[in-house]
C-alpha cells in the first residue's frame, strides 16, 4: 500500500477543514516543481482522493441545508438586495440635471 493510499485511508476520520488544508499543501508541493516524478504522482493521487472527500462532504452539507430549508418552508427567508441599491434609486431623483456621480 502506497503512502498516498495510507493517508487517504486515514482521511475518513479527518474533518473537511483538515482535508482541505492538506489538499492545499499537496498543491503547493506539486506547484513548487521540486518533487521527482514518482513523488509528484503520489501527491497527485493523494490530492485527487482529498478533493473527492471534500466534494463529498460539501455535497452532504448542501443536502442537509436543503432538507432544513424544506422543513422550514413556511418560514422561508425574504431575500433583499445586497448593499444600498434602494438608496441609489432615491438619490437618482435628487440629480435634476441627470449628470450622475461623474458630473457628466
């Protein structure tokens, strides 16, 4: 069993955050260009398994959120625009020349 397989086998007991941190380390090691080809392949295998693990965890979390949102459908949040979009519309009426912020 390769070292990458041993590490990937241990990942079942690690958190998403730890797996993501290790994946970032693997990517940095590979991007450095200092690893021999065989070691790069081991890192690639480990990285692929870690990426799969993280993707699976994100998918599970997304499903849980969807279930929770469906349970609370009657209490569905009301979405509002981000920022001061309403204030911008109000200020447009205050510029009688229609020149805007740039003074055009």
